[in-house]
C-alpha cells in the first residue's frame, strides 16, 4: 500500500471545517484505491500565535518540508488583527511560501456549467464559458521586498519595494508557458510596463523565454486593462502569468466572476520533487466560522490538485473533480453558490462534504 505524508494546517476561522471535509474526501479516495494518506496536523497562523506566540513555529516548517504535500485551510481573524505586521497570522502564509520555496501559485478559475446562474456577468458572456489559470509569482515582488517607515516630504511615510530579477521571472514564465502548452496554448503576461521598471524587466524576460515556446501564443496586457478585459471577455483568457501583487488582486476578481470564491482551489509549487502547498483561495471568513456554513468545495478541489501535482495520482484527481461536478449537477448548493429560486435548501459544510464522498462511491 502506497503511503503518502501530508502536513495538515487547519488554521483559523473556517479552516478546520473545510479541511475536515477535504480530509474525509481524501480518506475516501484512499479506501477506493488502497492508498494510505497520513495527515500530520501542524500549527500556523492565529492558532499558532495562541499556542506558541509565533505565527509560524519552526517545527511546522520542518514537518512540511518532510512531507509529500501540505494542505492548508486558512489563517487569520479579527482576534489577531491589531498585532504588529511581523506577528500577524498572514506572516505564516508568507513564511511557508518562502520557507518551502513555493514560487509558483496556480489558481484555476472555472465557471462550472451548473453554476452559470451564479456568475454575475451578463448571460451571453457567461455562456461563452470561463476557464482561466492564473500563475501568480509567489515569493517575490512587493510582498517580499524592502519595506519600512521613514521621514518623507509629507511626514512619516511607509514604503514597500517592488523588484523582480531575471532568474525569478524566467522560472515563473516557464511555469506559465508549460501550462499553456498543455491547454489552449495562449499565455497572457500581465504587468504595468508603461510605468514600472520592474515590469519592463518582467516583460523583456517573458519575451525572451517565449522563444523556447513557439507553439504558445503570447500577449501582454497592462494590469488595469487586464482587470477590465477579464469581465468583458473572460472566455478569451487561457493562462495568465503575473506578479505576486497583480496575481493576488486579479485572482480575487476571477473568483467573483466564476460565481463564488468558495469554489476556487490553488496550488503553490516550488522546484520539482519539493512538497507543494494546497489551499482554497478564500480566506478564514471569521464571520461564518464554526457555523457549518462554509463551502468546502474549494478545499476539496485543492485536494484534487494535490493528488495530481504532488502525489502524481491523476486518475484519483479526476475522480474527485468529477465527483464535485456531479454533486453540483445534482443541485446541491452551499449558501454562497445558491441562487434565488433554487429549490433545495442550502447544505452545510458537512453535508456538502458527505455528498462528495457519496459521489465518489466510497
Ligand atoms: C492570498 C491572500 C494572501 C496574499 C494574504 C492573506 C497574505 O490574500 O493568498 O491571496 O496576499 O497572498
Ligand atoms: Mg488574496
């Protein structure tokens, strides 16, 4: 029996609820295929601050490094919002990303046909379908650049620095091109090269790497325009590669146009052979935490990405995705994806998880 080790970070807010259902799905997959998925629970975020005083204890990072993959729920909450920057729960995420070398963040945004009515765009636009993968650079740019406070022209000022190096852009560009090659062969690189020097370097490097991928059509878009085109003609986008900050912003926009951010999974990857981290794009949603209201499908779909990308179990990944599609087609809805006029009562987190397990036939 193949054994896989998965570091499990339930985290804060709705994190424990959604990872609970995702683990039930994982167990079901294991039963069907004779795999042992061993989960090793570790602390990060607010839960770690409460228990140890630090958002990312060393042993969490060590356990993650020794596992095949990391599954994370969400971190953060009101309780820790007033702590200084370096002690906030979000530091745990940034520390995991840099500590595990996870420079490529894959955020697929798909409009499931059964959820077309949840898409806030005009019906004729939604009818063309949405199937985009965002490739967000995850360990560079402003989120990791020099920052601080200093005296400026207007008194005390805060500053952050955006910088991108050639090697850093090359590796993320390659992730984008490789992914596009396996899909519709279109890559859009999003930058702000009309203003930012870091974006001009970004664009030069992407153009250079494009020479290795003559089969992929590359175009460039300024981020302000990209945010507009995404709602005007989303079906034109295939793969989008962009910086850490632009990817953070645009992937939330993509979440909204595909119906609910509660549906969006993500994978954060480093060099081949290193553990990847899988998490829903939504956050900890403290307002609905502990109420059995959260949609577990983003985390369940993140498990599918983990099966495919880190554990190299593509058949099992397909099964999980098909089970989610079947459950949606049957009319099952959590509150976030329910439309006025939907007949059935909304399902809670647990009931939705159970439906997926049943659809798997386990
Ligand atoms: C995300 C989140 C994080 C980010 C925050 C919580 C640090 O918004 O994963 O998109 O900005 O990367
Ligand atoms: Mg974000």
